[in-house]
């Protein structure tokens, strides 16, 4: 019940899906959670969290936000975006947008919050990657897989540089998780049932993951139970990449 007592947590993309599940779980475990998202209406649904509208594409807003909060113990970079298609479907604008939202956002958030963690000698940064990254090539996930692979390199570099200063940095690599955006993507195919069956068919466990299951891994990485863990990529995918 109290695995996060005394910890201050910032989460991006916390309005729905995995970010929301993590925000509410961390709060239930005693953390002071500042849940952020671009969508203020979805933030209003969160239980037991402080909320703050934040667009992770807005560099100035990120700096201002970090000055308002002061040092935090945990930064969970969860906001992300899925571009659908191959390299031939990905023009420069789409490439840039995917990189900005999935990678540059983390660069900005870590630059803003890492100095506070170094000052207190305590920090856990958790970056949301995916199995669709350097771990596995997934069809029609060109820009997505490219950016999520970059997140792994980013995570390892930050972990290596600050390992002696009390700051840990780890990545989570989920397989397919049933969240509102996945629901939207399945509806967008025009044939929800087939899209759902196709996602489930590639799962050796015969089911998709839940946001709660991913949040439990984030909780472990955020908590002191993971004090010896840094620079790692945690696959949580129901055996998809096995
Ligand atoms: P989601 O896609 O359902 O929700 C994403 C949230 O991010 C939304 O609340 C949205 O409003 C917010 N957001 C979008 N743009 C933003 C911006 N510019 N600034 C701030 N917030 C913004 O959530 P999800 O499916 O749980 O995915 C969360 C993370 O997990 C993403 O990084 C995603 O790539 C990753 N992931 C998801 C799956 C999956 O199958 N769902 C699998 C692997 C990795």
C-alpha cells in the first residue's frame, strides 16, 4: 500500500491508458502524483492525483512546469504517438512529428527534471518504449519503431551518465496493450473485429495486455524495490517477442 510514500511523481500522457493507470496506482501507493496531459478533460477524470495540462511538444511550457514543481523523485515519460505505415507512407512531416512527440519530448522533460534529481541524489526516470523498436520489427510501424528504438538508446545513455549520482533510468517495452488509442486504431481500420483478432493472433498468450499490468511494472521501476536497476529495457508483451 505504501510503496511510493514520500515520493513526488510527474507523468506525461497521463490522461488515459497506461499513463492514467500508473498515475492512479502510484497515488494509491502513497505518492504525490502530478499527472500531466495535453487533454485537460481527460485529466479531470483522474482519482487522487494533482493534474496539470502540459503539451510535451511545448519546450517553454516544460521548463516553466519544472520550475513550478521543483525537484521530483520520479519522472515517467509516457506520452507517445503511433504513426501507421511503412517508410513510404511517412513523409518528412510525419517523421518529424513522430520524433518530436516520442523522443524530443523525453529529451526536454529529462533536461528539465534531471538537475533536481541530481541535487537531491534521488531519481527514477522511466521512459515508455515498445517491443516495436530495436527489439522487434512490426509491420506498418516504421516511424513508431524507429522512435521507440531511439528511446532505448536515450535511456541507456542517461543511465550510464548519472548512475553514480543516485539517478536511475529505465525503459518499458510493452507489446500490445488494450488502451483507448489502440481501440481507436482498431476502429479506424473499418473492421474492428478483424483488427482485434489480428492483434490477439500474434500474442502467444492469446490475449492483449492491460494498462494495469504495465502500470505495475512502472511502479516497480519507480519504487525503491528497483534501487539496483538502471539502464534496462523491460519487455512486457505476453510472449510476443519471445
Ligand atoms: P494512449 O495513446 O491511449 O494515450 C496517450 C495520452 O497521451 C493521451 O491521454 C493523450 O492526450 C496524451 N498526449 C498526446 N499528445 C500529447 C502531447 N503532445 N502532450 C501531452 N500529452 C499528449 O496511451 P497508451 O496506449 O497507454 O500509450 C501510452 C504510451 O505507451 C505511449 O508512449 C505508447 O507509444 C506506449 N505503448 C503503448 C502500447 C499499446 O499497445 N497501447 C504498446 C507499447 C507502447
